[in-house]
C-alpha cells in the first residue's frame, strides 16, 4: 500500500548527493546557482531521460548537474502506484560557495 511506502524524494536526493561535484573552475570563478534537472526513471531505477529544465545561468554548473545524474545511474528502484512504469522527478541542484 502507498501509505506504507516511504517517500522517494529523500532517497533520490541522498543518492544524487553522493555524486554531486562542484566544478573547480566554477568555484574559482565564484559561480553559484541552482540548475533544475528532470529525471525520468523506470520501476527498476534505470534512467530513461534526462533534461535541464532550468539553467543556473552558468554552463559549468548546468553540465555538472547533468553529469551528476549520469554518474548516479542506475538509481534505487522507486515504488510506483500500480499500473505506472515510469515517473519524472524535477530535482534542484544547489551549488553554493561557503561564506
């Protein structure tokens, strides 16, 4: 039952976090931003599609967010409702310099 299934967002964000890399060139240029990516996964966690849905304003950060998702694949299998075999998740990827 869906009520007993833990939410997938925290699992997905924790999984992606292990693969996040702040590009050195972007840090040196003091670039910060939050690109948003769309991941489409099947029920086994396979990455079916990946797109940049919102740019950070910096190509280095946008590409780093996409690369993170590519490196993280395959993902932990999500629990879908019956009859659903894929889902798309919009993920914000924060790149912020320590203050």
